[in-house]
């Protein structure tokens, strides 16, 4: 969740680092800092708050230099103070380090270093790394880094520079993402995320666990932690500068909400075989026979991806008749789950870097399961560790509150359900109907987005509410959970999602005229049931915002506000019904003056437990 950007080359490093840090701010942003080798001195400047605060501070101390490291921090060990911000420097002022991840044995290492007389300036786990490297350093930085890394337990993505070595930048990775960027003619970058360096190079190497890269202006060496040369493919990243900018929208979140028709088209491109009534997902080709014989699926994920997984559960059980369980990755990894032959584990993660999901995946591997991933970030850790999987191809998602990734995940799950269904009990004809319905989804999402202005008006009415309830049934129950999560994340209003019928077992006690209730009630088989739930709310004075189908229906006379969405088949409804909920949360948050793209206390990608 913290961000790293480092540079070595022939240009001024400072503007490159600052620009990279701004691109990374969405990952975590309680403080930031840079270290630069400026002439013979190693200068470090840090500031709490946004990168703008760091920039302001640097204005007074202009720095030049062609080698530097930068970091945006989201506190894990130690409060978000300037002392705890990275880079961390060693006791002798020679070494500067930026770090993502957690050093699990830092307390023991710290105690030993303190016994040797080293004074610590911060409460972080990272500071031990700087001191350890300095302890081992005798003129060979790589050797010192390797010796220090051998002492570390836990996860790291590291960038290291040394005052005596103006021509060396070292990166190392274990468990936290780190990308090595190759510029033109002796320029190199390190970044935790390609968006930080995409303006400068599209040629990257995704470092693997236990890789170390030593970059000098005349070339680079890639080795493992045992000093053996390793070969890694140089890849071309294909998203451009434009796609990470806001593209005319006020916020990334709004841009990403409006990108959904296009993103969904990209997700399904070449994957729907309408005339065969199925889907072809090339990332699953190698596992296709095995998929025929699986008899149980565990879906594991966190946050929004977890709710997409819940929709997936319903879809797969309905179409393929294979029992599915959905489990929070953080629970799965510590629970000694039962995995027998025939169990498939499906990990869903937008970023592909969520620590709990990655650990759940590894646990599933240890237990012998085949593990598939559904990720958006190409080349991410989860994508690389899985046995196969499907990319969303939804483009970079910058807004912390996930939107297009959710719709894309549900779409991918619908194609997986169709494929598994066709291997089992879905007929050719039924398969064609489903594939056709899937193909129409982007158009329907486009239509739904036209409701933006109407939803803004609803947002104005309810923006000051203290609590919200979201209700849905069947496929729309997970959407109710996701809608409530969106509102919580960016508007800071307490919200709960419930299966509509469960309301009478508790939440109904909360209902009065101050409680807006968002009811997701498209005209489907359960419409009459949910209508009764709405009547129960109205009888107690609650305010009902109904998300329902276009045709006239009894909700017209009962609900306080109506949002009419286009019809699709039940299993695909979540991709449509999630849109008004995203917009509602967005507008309420903007009206309340919140920072929607960087909500307080949240990070886009949670790479610590
Ligand atoms: C964080 C983000 C959420 C996201 C969750 C899982 O909490 O703020 O938006 O849903 O992580 O992330 P993943 O990248 O694994 O889908």
C-alpha cells in the first residue's frame, strides 16, 4: 500500500521522483519523502501529509542529483509522523532505504542494534534495514544488502542507495511488488507500481520474490539473493499516460464509473462464443479438463472483490451445480481450511497484491489445490503465483473505492460460470441465451449511466443522513453489501447491507424517518417478496430509494425516490444495479466535501496483513 519510486540516470532525479510519488499517492498517503545523492552528500527530505507538502518543503532546499529514492507511506509500524516517513537512513548517514512490506523480526533486530549502541530515529520496522546494511557495508553495497537481507524475516520491496556509491541503485523484492523500469541509454527506475514510471518508460521487468537488481548507468544485473544470475522477461506495459490521468472528470472514481461500458467491452472481447453458447478464457485453457472434474470451489478475496465473489457463488451454483463457498482471504489463511482433491480455489483481486489474498492463495497451494486468479493488474503477484486465471483488462483503477473492477469481476465470473455450466448442465440453447445477455451488458451500463443527474438529486436529499440501510435479495444481496461499502468508504456515513428478508430479524428496529433505505428491486422472480419488505419499511416511516426496472410497477406509489434501470437476466443484474449505488455514494461524498479518490484511512492496495 505504500509506494516506491527510484531513479538512476543522467537527468535530474527530483522531478522524476516527485511526479512518480504523485502517481503513487493513491496507494497510501500519510507522509512522503525522498533521498537524493546531491554532489557528495546524501540529502533526505520528508513531510507528513500529501506530496504537495513535500514539494513545498523542497522548494526551500533545491536539490540536484541524478540518483534518488522516494516513498509514499501508509502507516503500519509507528504513527504517521515525519520521523517515521521514509526514506530511512543509517546511523552513519551513508545508507538510505525505502521499503514496502513488513519486517516481522524487526523488534529482535532492533534490540540487537541498540545493544551495539545504534540510536533509532523512528518507530518503524524499516529503519533496521538501513542500519543493518550500514553495519555490513565495507565498500561493496550489493554485498552489504545481501548480508542484511539474509537477516530479515517478512516481506519487502526495497530501494537502496549509498552516499559513497553515486552510480548504484539497488532494488530487492520478497513478497511486496517491485518493478524495474528500463529507460533509454543508461536510465533505470524502481517502482512499486508501473503507474509511477509509465511517463518515462514502458519497458519493465516484474521482479520475482528473492530477486535483487543492481542498476548502474552502464547496465544492470539481476540476481537472486544467493548471487546467482536470474533471467526475467522484459515486458512492454501497454497502458498509456492518458489512461492514468483523469481524462476530464473531476475525480478518478467518476472517470472509472463512466469507463465501465468500455472496460466491460475490453473484459469480454474475444471471450464470448455466442454461437457455441459458451465462453473461451485462454488463461484457463491449461486447466480446462481439470475444471470438468472439480466438485467444489472456494472463492477467496477481500473488500469489493469479496462481494463480487459472492455474486460468483450464486452464478456458479446456478449454472454449473458445483458447490461454492466464499471466504474472506484473511479468515481462510488462518483457518486450516478443508481442501480435498477436486477442490478449486479462485482468488479475486483487482490489484493482485492484497497480502491476505496472496497468503490465502499460497495456503491453498500448500494444501495441493489448483488455484486460479481473477486480477486486473497484469503481472501482479497473484496473477503470477496462480496456476491460471483471467485478467479483467479493465485498465488501471486509481480511485481507492473500487468501481469498474467490481463490474469487471462479476462479468468474468459470469463467463466462468457459463463455461463451467456448459461443461455440465447448461444446454447449448440456454448457453446462447446467457452469452447473448452478457454481450449486451455494456450497452445497458451505458444507458444506466444516463441516470447520473437524477442520482445527484437524490444524493442532495439524503447527504446529511447519519445511517443508511441497503437491501437486496438473491443476486442483489451482495450488491447491497457493496453499495453500503461504497458509501462507508467515501462518505463516512455508517451503512449496512442486508438480505432484504433478514431485515425483520433486527435492522427493522432501526427504521424511522431518519433512515434512508436503498432497496434493490428489479422486476425479477423475487420482486413481490421484496415489495413486502418495502411496505414494512414504509409502515415504520423509513425513506425508500428504490432501484427498480423501467416498466411501471407498484413501487411507483410506495417508494420516496425511484431509479429505473434497464432489464437483464437475474444473474447479470448486479453489473447494472451496482452503477446507481456507485453514483449515489460518489455524489454524497462530493456533496459532503470529502476527498473521494483518497478517502481517509483507506489504501488502494493493502499489501500488509
Ligand atoms: C482495499 C481497497 C478496496 C479493495 C480491497 C481488495 O481495501 O480499498 O477497494 O476492494 O482492498 O483489493 P483487491 O486489489 O485485492 O481487489
